[in-house]
């Protein structure tokens, strides 16, 4: 798997960890931004992807950005921060069940290990790509959260570790053309 799709799969896997919030969440369009660190190879792959995007002719770059945007994904145009942003839709039904979108691929399981009114600790394991991790979500009411997660994945038979730092924020009641994940 190329670094771009692999990183997207790991970002989506971390979304799976959000299931079962004790807090209420607001239905509508959410933006989840995450920064991966601690893996020099992944950092280099993201830097190459940004360089390749920057080197594209403007029409080709816009076409690529539009294609990614239709899938709810955006990558920063400049800087080396490694941020990736995904927009997701929380349906009213999902909000009433107090759940965030879950990855539909990867055969992932998630377990909440502790929760309070302001935070939740989780562990997850996915079979494809093989990955596992644990993290903490800290909530800011029904419209936002921050997240820190330590993850392990296997690539080419070798275990790699990385950290994800992220945040989720509610953007609007209308999801536009972005459909709920489940």
C-alpha cells in the first residue's frame, strides 16, 4: 500500500475508536484533523506527497484536490506539518446513539477502557492493515474534541510505531455531499 492510502486507512482506523462516546455529539458535518509523528518513513512519504502535489500543473493539482475533497479528505498545501484532514458526516441517528463514524474496512474492534464526563480512553485493533493502538479523547462539549493516540502497524513484516495528535470539530448541521460512513 502506498503511504497516502495507508495513512488514510490509519486515520480512518483512529475514527473507529470514537464509537460509544458518553457525551452527546451534534449531528452534521465534522472535520477531523490529525498529525502523524514518530515515524520518519511516514513523515518522508507525506513530504513527498506534498512536493508532488506542489509540482503538478495548476489544473492537475486542482483536479487531484477536488477528487480528494469529494471523498472528504484534504492535505495541507504548504508546510511540513504532516496534517491530514477528513470531513465526516454524523447522521441524526448516529448522534442519537452517541457514536462517531467507524471505519468500514480493516476489520477493526474497539474497546473503551475508561470514560468520564470529559474524556474517554480506548484501545483498538485492526486486521487490515494490521494495526493496534490506544489513546485518549478529551471533549469540549458536543462540538469538539482533542485526541492523542499511540499506534503500531506492521508493514513488510516489520512493526512500526507512530503517534497521532488530532482534533475534531463540528462545522455545520448540513453535511452537503458527504454521506455518513455507515
